């Protein structure tokens, strides 16, 4: 199959999935009553888990189970006008999703899954079972049109050994080409050099698959708005000035949450100990990376890390390991092409973020031209296609 554009960051959210998927496919009878499901309520169809944990609406705008409504996101307005939320669930219908890809000029997608839904669930064993069920479903979905979709398997974040076991299991599935770890929710920090995560890092190394952290799985903390709410949707009134400003700050900082986790992957020892270990900062953007690499190298040299960091030793500065083993994706960043060589032309992938409200669908070709129009053809192919093909073994 010929590929011209591959989205290195696309999504399947729980809210779009069949309402009985997790109940029907639960492998542990004692958890079946706790599995997420769609139920009819006085407010309409809602996803509910763990008996009384109301997650939110079906077919939501993004992973937070929020009802798509006009006026909140320009992209959602455009999708509403196009009838995206009417009728069948497009992101989980192979024919309709493929049609949307063709409309957008995208030949293949790397699918980040329902990792974000995990922070809305309360029980660790439920999260692990939900992730397993999703991965099996996504692998089957990808097989409906081979070569169009590849799966990143979400991993439990509360137990390193359990995460390693699930990664090992998922790696044997035909269309799984990487893993997704929600770094901000990990009970043990991923910057740790104490061996806690080594079993998982070993699986990543041995399988040749990469591990991703989408936006780090969290956001940079911002003080709550005085006299206001931090709710995603404020019902029954207009947001006050403090709330509006808070949302502006949060929106601008969103992709920068990846800073901490990029630093963590470069300092936790995995890149030195396992040369085949590869990590991806999903939807993290590019512009901040040269600055952070400079700061990491400064800390390395000025604070004597090259002399005192052991087990394993760190003989090279962090920027060396980034160039060899790190990747990032972006979707809409006008300066991305100008900065691509500073970030590393082999380390950048474009992604549409479909079907999220922050996506570029159905205008991806226009966005790509604006962001990457300055690149030479060979470099443009790397960002749009070649880097993803190599990292995810696309087409094999």
C-alpha cells in the first residue's frame, strides 16, 4: 500500500465504543458488574461504571465524555455543522472512519486509545480490565482494513509488573505497534531510576515497540479561578471573567504538560540501559523541545550528572538520547517546519488528533502546508510518513 500522509496521533475514545463492549468481554466475572456500560437515564444515554460512577455522555467531544455543543470549540462547531455527531458513531465504524480519512487526505492512523478514561475510573483492577478489553477490540477493528490503522495498547499505571505483563500480552496482537502509558497517573514516578519500571522498559526494548505518553496524561497545575469553577462545562450561566482567563491559561499550557515526562524518560535510565527503547510524546508539539534539551544538557554538565549518575551510567548528555530514541507529534503548529531540524527531523511526526475538538479534521492538508511548507521534499516525507513507517512498522 502506498502511504503519503500518516497521522501519528489519532484517537478512539470510550464514549464512542459499543455500550455493552466491556460487560460482554469482561474476563473476570467478579468485575462484570463494575464494567463501563451505556444506560438510559432521565438525561439521556450515559456511560456509567463501577455501579454509580457516571462518566458522561455517549459520542462525546473528546475523551472527557462532554456533550458536543456549539460555541465551545470552533472545530466542534465545524464538526456539528458537517453532521459528524449525527447518526452512527463514525470513529468506530470502519467504513465511516475510513471515509473521514479520505476526506482529510490521511492514509493511515496510529490509534491512541482510551487511556484518558482511566483517570475517571476509581478501581485499579477495573482500569486494567477495561484497557485489556479495549486493546483486543482495537486490534480487531484495525484488521477490518489492514494497513489503515495501528494500535497503541493502553497500560495499567498503578503497577509496573502488571503494565509489563499487559505490554507483553498486547505485543503479540497483529496490529499493536506500541504502548500508551498515562504518565501523570503513575503511582510510581516514571523518572525513577530504582528499577521499579525496568520490567516494562525491558518489554519495550525486547519487542522493538515504542511507549507513548499522550500529553503526559495530565496538565501543568494552575491555581483555581477566584470565585469560579474549573468544570469543563458550566451549566445555567455564563463563565465569569476569572473563569474565562483560567480556561485561556489552561488551554495555552495544555501541550506543555509533556515537558516533565519527556525529561523523565531521558533521565530515568531506560535510554542508556536499553538501546532499543523508544518513547513518544503524543500531541506534545515541537517548539519547546530545543529549549528543554538545552536545559537538560545544562543540568547534566553543570550539576555533574555525567560524573554521579550511575546504575546505569549516563555517559552522554540527554540530547544525545533524544536524538537516538525520542519522538514527538504535533498537529497544528505554524513554526513546526522552521524548528524541525532543531528538534530533529527524524524525531517529529505529524498527527491529526481526529476526532477530538482540537483536531485538524477535515482541514489537515491546509494545516500541513502552513506548518511544513518550508521543508524540502525529503524532510517533509519524514515528518508526514517515513518516521511513522519506521517507528510503527507500518505496512508490515
